[in-house]
C-alpha cells in the first residue's frame, strides 16, 4: 500500500500539452478516480504513475519516495489496460503467471499464487482455457488477476469496463470494489463515465483539457461543483447566467437577465462557490431540486411556465418547462404513480428554492 503524490506534473508531446501542472495527493488504501471527457489527459497521468511515461516537469512520489524517473518494473504497480493487452494464444494460467516469471518467482510459488488469485476472481475453472476463447467479462477478470498477482502497492485501472455491456459493467463494478476492499490496495481508476465515478470512488478528480478542475468526494463534487464544467459534466443541471446585485441578511440577490428577474440565493459556503470579481457567474440548480406545481407555489424565485416536454424514464420523470421569459428549465421528479403526470401544455408554477441554488464561476 502506498500514497501517491503528483506535484505540478506536466506532460508535453511536441506541441501538445496533455497534462498541465497537475497536483494530486492520493491516500493510502483509497479508491481514487480520474474522471473527464476523452482527451483530457487521464491515461497520460496514469501512465506517468505507472512509469510508462516520465513527466516533462514535476515530481511523482510514492510514500514520499521520489519515483519520477523510476522504470515501470521497479514501481510495483499493477495495471489493467483499456484493451486488456492479454496474450490471446496463451492460457489463462500463462497470462496471469507472466508477471511472476519475469520476477523470477519459483514454479511452485507461481502455481500457488496464480491459483489463489484465479479463485479470487472466480476463474479457477478456466485456468487452462486460451484467452481468445473467453467472453469479454472473463477476459476482464484475467486482466485484473494479472495485475493483482504481483501483489502491487498500487492498482491502476484505465477504463477497464468500457468494452463491456451495461449489465456486465454493473457486475464488474462490484467485483472490482470487492477485490479492492479485500486487498485494501491504493487504487486509481480512470473513467469518462460519471455514474461509475460517483458510485465507486472514495474521491474523484475531475479533469478537463489536461487540468484538474476539482478534487472531492462524490457528494462534494455533485453538490458543490466549483465551476460550470464540473456542474455539467457530473449529472444534469440547469445553468443560467446571473450577476451579483446586493446582499440582504443571509441572502444574496443576483439579477438574472434571461429570466428578467432577481434571484435570491441563501448565502452559505455550500451554495456559493469561490469566485473573483471579474468572473462571469452562473446559477446551477439540479433538476431534482426544482419544484413544479399546478397550484400556486409560495416564497422566493417562483415563475410561471408551460410544460413543453415530459420524458418518462421509469423511476423518474423529466419535465421541461418554458418560462414566460422563454428560458427553459428542466425538473426531475420520482415517478409517483399513474395519476400524477403533467402533459404538454400544462400551465405550471416553477420554484427555484434559494437554498438549492449554487452560484459558480464560468470555467
Ligand atoms: P484521455 O485518456 O483522457 O482520453 P490522453 O491522456 O490519452 O487522454 O490524451 C491527452 C492528450 O494528449 C490528447 O490530446 C492526446 O491526443 C495527446 N496524447 C496522448 N498520448 C500521446 C502521444 N503518445 N503522443 C502525442 N500525443 C498524445
Ligand atoms: Mg484514455
């Protein structure tokens, strides 16, 4: 087990800056996720931790030991690649044993360790099969076993589930978490899938264009995004430009040109992100926090509108409402049964509760 500290690491490929001045501290035993869209530098960062790339600038340390330019085989990290990178014509046993052979572990020790780990990933029945004869999910387990069999201090997983269908993905999520908890191993997980990140991680770093936007627990990232990129990338949100107007007791008043109205926001740290005087500001309100009712709604930030689209998803219902200012607000409600639906054209009132709005700067 190990801590991983990235200090101001930058990676340049010619003119392309893949990763820029990245600072992240990953704790011992943590399940830590790099989340971000394609091309934002997740794989490059993981490869700098594994030692396949060395940073152009900055420092990588494990447990305070400088690893910046230590070759991969001397780092004791186990890596699962996006495409698994298995040897298709070798058996499951041979694939998993490969790393131990390289490390000159004895035959009998190798046999025991490979058998143990294959039991752990529930593949002991398939030991002598060729990898090319296995399903995608089984190949994924072989890749996991191969990474874990060397007893790494750090487990690195690069989009390990992206080639699997939805049902299998769910199953493997739980499998990976079970193994991670059993071994208590520091794990760094790369994904572009926000649901995967939210459900699996102790903490998440949100990446965009080679930079880390925010580090936090899943609830911090979701409830207290630091800017519009994070708010939009993680979950759904309504984002509308606003400008600060004045402060009143425990509330801040913003003017919203698009809604042609003043907006009250409860002035707490949870609701108002840090911003500078010249930043362009936005209010972010999650669809599940928007209240809608055919009857009148009382209190602050209430608007009249008309339903323009209702999407039934099973567990929840998404409703799009056009306000009289032409702005469109999206609301999400739990499905509460057959008699409760609004329909297109329904006249409704919409409330944006002052304690549910978060004010954030534009990234
Ligand atoms: P992600 O894993 O988040 O999709 P990557 O780390 O693979 O992103 O890539 C980040 C950026 O660096 C991209 O613009 C990509 O094209 C570029 N890049 C990655 N690897 C190389 C490389 N070996 N040579 C040149 N450019 C690269
Ligand atoms: Mg990648």
